[in-house]
């Protein structure tokens, strides 16, 4: 099974202060549910779902951005990175902005394995209808015991943002990785509860 989460466990109380996201345990269960579903009966259609899920989980991109990726043009297997369209930019950059996001080597290897197994998917590995992916995502979430209110692909974007920031990635870098037009949007994921702030200050001898 692919490694699913290397980030630190989220602090107690943080979940009430930032946009709804998965805990590390929930994320691990969801990855496991997806991989088990794919391994149970591998097929080109299941390979597409698995590939889109991996892209969402490891880049935090929007579902519309993931479904716009062309694996022959946008995936660099040697450098382990993907070029994503940034679809919510405003002004002159709207529709033209693109960003490069690093991917774990094991994820790139898995995507390569899918294409080697089903070469007919080349150029269309991430292509499917949004609604089709949404229905499948909800089923996998149900299998993983994810609350229904979190059973939407966008939760992976929030989850990745929190994971990156809790791992110490600078907020400006996370802004760039996620394609946020304004850093204030990214900063939302840095919020702490009053209880958490007090604990941090106590740990540092400030109270």
C-alpha cells in the first residue's frame, strides 16, 4: 500500500477553527478504501478514479483542475511534478495561470504503472465527468467511515493545506502550491482555538 500521510497529527481543537478537513486517521482510511477498491478489480475505469484521487490528495488541487490535467503534457515523471492550471485566478491571469506542484516519487511511480498497464489511457488518465468521480468518492468515504458532511472531493484540498502548514511549509509556499490568489485565503488554515493558543504559550513558558 502507498504511504498515505507523513504529516504530524493535528492539534486538539484545531478542527473547529479551520475549514472542514480530514484527520490523519480519516485520510489514511480513505486512501486505504480507494486502494482496496482498485486492487479488488483493476480496470481502466478504476485506474482513472485512483489516479484522480491520488492527484487530489497529494496536490490539494481543485477537482476541475485535476480533470484538466493531460498526463502526456503536464506530468514530468523524471522530476516528479505536475503542472496544474489555476482556474480561479482573476483579471488578466484568469484562464492562463499555471503552477508546478511536486509529487511524491511513489505516487509518480504508481501513475506510471497505471499507464504501463493500460496504455490506452495515455493522454486521458485523468479524464472523466465530475459527477462520476463525486459518486465514487462518496462511496469510498462511506466505506472508510468518513462523515457524510466531509464526503466531498474538496475536503482533500482543505486537508492538504492543513497538512502542509502543520508540517512547517511556509504559508507563502502553500499559497503557491494551492493556487490561491490571495494569501489571506491560505492563512485561514493557520487559525487556532483559544485552548490551543494557551497550550502553545504554556509549552513555550510564556504563561
